[in-house]
């Protein structure tokens, strides 16, 4: 994945690297989809369909997060901590433990949304900003 790939590869594959702009676009898309789902679906329908919708959103989120973590030179397994924090504080943090998980989300925003990826190739593949020569 070179950061400019198609949407199915972006959302359903955890291999390769992903630059900042496609990561932010995909993250916003997934968060908006979750918020729209909760706003549109009623309580009864939410309990019936949520078992299908949320696992799909979490899987897509794990794939996108893994690729961005790869671009930063980190293991994709860190996506699990970020997703647990996201689920725990959604839609708002309540207690002290949720506050700690909110700090994890702040770290993730800075690490993945602000900082640039590693220059050149790393163990996860070539840089998504510089395509390999033909």
C-alpha cells in the first residue's frame, strides 16, 4: 500500500505503510460512520445490528491504525491499545481509568496524526510518499 491505494485495500488490509493524509481521512470516515450509526439507529435496532456493525468498524480501524503505525516504525499490535481506549471512552470518558485511556488517545493523535512517518524504507515496506522506481 503506497498511501494512494483503493478504499478496500485501505480498510481491509493491515500490510504495508500509510502516510498521514490518507490515515486522517480514513480515521475521520470511520468515526463519522460510527457516530452516524448511533445517531440514526434506534435503541432496539442498535442492539440487533450493533453486533455486526461494530466488529466491522473495529476491524477496519485496526487495519488503518496498523498501517499508520507501520509508517511510524511501530508494530501494528499497538492498534489494539488504541482501539481499547477508543471503545472505553466512546462517546465520553466517565471515570479515572477512562481518563488514563483518553491520554492514550492523545498520544495516538500526536504520534499518528501529527508526526511524519519514517523516511525511506523500514521493515514494513517502502515509504508511502516515495513510490518505488519502475
